[in-house]
């Protein structure tokens, strides 16, 4: 009888999940800054290539897609809850222009 454990590809599945969670936490804390794959790799303790692969595998989004969606989600909450201008939200969340922000939002 063959016994399967949590080891897949040489790494423990739990370690992979923790690495992705660390990347998500880092993104959340640094959402208003420029986040690179090198930053996420450092946090995850894996190579940039493998960090990207793990992130996509466990979230179904690339890190860039995840960051974009998180920014848009946060901006939608601000538009709903605060009396502020769209331009302020767009620039606060690192969008290069209001047009780019509006294109992504729609």
C-alpha cells in the first residue's frame, strides 16, 4: 500500500501555503508602494520564478493581477464610504492616470 503525504515537488504543501500567505500579507501592507517579484520572492523564501508559480497556483491570479484587483477593490470601498475625488483615489493607489484607473475599474 502506497502512502501519500503532504510532500509535493519536494516542498511541504503547508510551506507553500504559508509562503503564498506571506506574499499576500506583504502585498496588503505595501499596496501603495511599488511591489516587485523580487520583493515577493524574498518574503516567500523561494526564487522569483517559483514564487510567481506558487502564487498563481494557489490564488488563480498572477501577483500583478492580484495587486491590481486588490487596488480596485480598495478604491471601490473608498468611493462608497468616503467623500473623496476619483483623482485622489487613483493616485493614492498608484495608478499613473485617472484614465488608466477608470479603464481598469470598468
